[in-house]
């Protein structure tokens, strides 16, 4: 039961063949068995979770569930406020004593839906990088080998989902932080259009940062997005309801979903370089879509690497949040974060910031024009598979900075487009490979429809992680 999807659990509850209490007990048992090895969950509340599960079981028994998520176990990345629990964001600068009296919008929506909140998952300090470790909480491992990084910054959530520590989780993504770990752990994650999922308090990384679903299937991602999207008065950028359901946008017939779809395959975006096994898996995924009826062509979007502009926006935000903790705070954070802030954040001027924003706007205009011709863009999520845990970059790599090995994710934070990562294969030594699908702003429905069709055609998302299958 621990690897059942949220959709399967909900169907089982409705049929009376599964129980919210049993599902919660199973998820907690996985935490007990594996968390000592992978360090994905930093706190749980078994008593509170089981009490919530019993209440859910009674509602299902009366035929009065709060909705399809009622009784589904969920974890929360420790960047989201959670009433009664500390939110320390992986940093020793934050006092866990609180008080902690408020839920972030997405957490509040999950509670209102009857979801069983199991606990909180690990993040690097202030979610600043593409792997998950911190001086405060240690190193998080991967479900496909605890010696491997799960990526980041939502690595704890990805490992939790992959192992069955809850059916799904919510994470944040400012430069790839739900998609990178989805790629490394063989799970599914969506960075929705900016504003689709309300965020509070505002991210220090400003309008680069999105919140998004982390699941095992696109079907679950659509359901979770239905739950956590919509306006919240605390987020002035939150978009109004779409008037429809993201789950309802999924088509049970993949051929019908893909017929006439214009798909641009760009393995490098015109400037990247991939591990051959990664590129082979992505090429195979494009062929699967074409065989099912999509029109696929190899086309680069005609953009340049925006990493320099991204660094200015990202690390000025980091400098601002660290500076709020007083004199000497920068000397007490992750040394890699401190180096990057010194190199990119502190020297940046207002003119540099405006120049970076100009790069961002030009990129958005270019991608808007691109999607007038192409419905969906395909790239690798990352050019490499998971590497050793506890490192910021692979061994013998030209740079320690996480953006040096994530060229395909941060551009779409710059443009605020929806981007989805789904599993599309493995390397020869069984490390997962992720396929990134990108659509025009506000076309989350199309993106989910295509991703769901791909998962109906393939079985990569159903593979069981190495830790659960043994040697």
C-alpha cells in the first residue's frame, strides 16, 4: 500500500477496500524503516497523523469525504509554514521555538481537503541549491541508492514520495527545485505557471520561485494542483481559478490526447551538453510520442544561456534574506552559499538587476513566440543522472555551482512557464533519467495532458526504487 498513488488510495477508500488509517500506518512504517538511511523527513507527528486518518475514515464510512484527497498521506517541504511545527528552512539562523501559528496557503488547502499531513521534508539552507544537504540536518539520500543525491532543493520530498513516505508532497522550485529531484529519483513533479499556486510568505528569490506538486504520476500531480491552486489574499500574484479542473484536462486515450500536437525536441536548448545515456532516453521518449500521433521535430527555441542574469536575480535575493539575520550571518551559512553571495549577490548594482530583468523579459518574449508555433518543448530535465550525495556538483566537474549542471531548468523560472518532469528511462547502472516538458504560460492543462499521455504509453514511472527491491 505504501507505493499506492493518491488516486488509487482515494478509489480504494471510496470502494471500502482501503483505509486511511492503514495507508497512514504504512507511510509511517516506511519512514521508520528508511529515514535513518536516506534522511528525507526531518519531523513527523504520528499521533496527529493517525488522529486525522481516523477522522477521514469516519467521513468515508458515512459517505461524506471532503474530497478525493481526504485521508491521503502527504509531506511538506520545510520551506512552507506549518501551524504548530517549526519551519527552519534548513538553516541554523532560524530559531525553531517559534511561535508557529500559521499555515502557508498550500498547507491550509491540504488540511481543508482532509489530507493527512505526516511531517516535513529536508531542504538545503534556504533552498539555495540543486542538491539536498545542510549543516543543520545533514545529507539526504536517494531512493535509488542512499549514496546518491536526490537532487534539490526539494530532495527530501522527492525521496519521500519515491519510497512511499506519503503518496505525494509539495515543494518549491526557484531554478529547478522540484524538477531536478524528480529527474534524479524517478518521480514526477510540476512547476506550474507562476501564480498558479499561491505562496506566502513571499520567497526571497522573488518571482523566480514557484510551488508545485511532487508525485509519482501526472494524474496525481493534476489532482494536487486542483487542490492547491487558486487565489489567496496573502499572495498578490496568485491567479484566479481557471474555471475548470486540471484532472479533468487529462484524456484517458493517449492517441486522442496527442493527435495533432506540435512537439519540439531540443536535447540541448542550443547550448547544453548531455550524458549520452540521458540523451538517448530523451530521444526515445520523443519517438514514443511521435509513434502515438504527435508531430515531433528537432527544433531549438533560439535562446541563449541566461545563467548570468539568473545568478544576479537569485543571489541578490539570497543576500537579502541572509542579511535580515544580522551582522555576521553570512559567515554562518552554507559555505557554498556564502561564496556565491559574495561573488554574485553583494556586488550586483541596481543597474545589474535591471539588466538581468531585461534578459528575463527578452527570454519570455522569445518563448512566447516559440509556443505560437510549438505546443510543447521537450528537453532532458538534467543533462546528467544522480551523482554522489553530499556534493554540490559531480566529481571532476568544472564548477561547484549547481547551475553549472542544471542548464535546462532555470530558464523556465525566468520565463515563469509551466514545466513538468517525468521519468523516461535509466542509465545502465539504474539511475533514473528525467524528461522535461515545457508549455506556454497558463497552459498547465496542456502540459499535464501530454505528460499523462506519455505515462499511459510507458511504464518508467511504475518502477520500484532500488532500496525497496534490495540487491
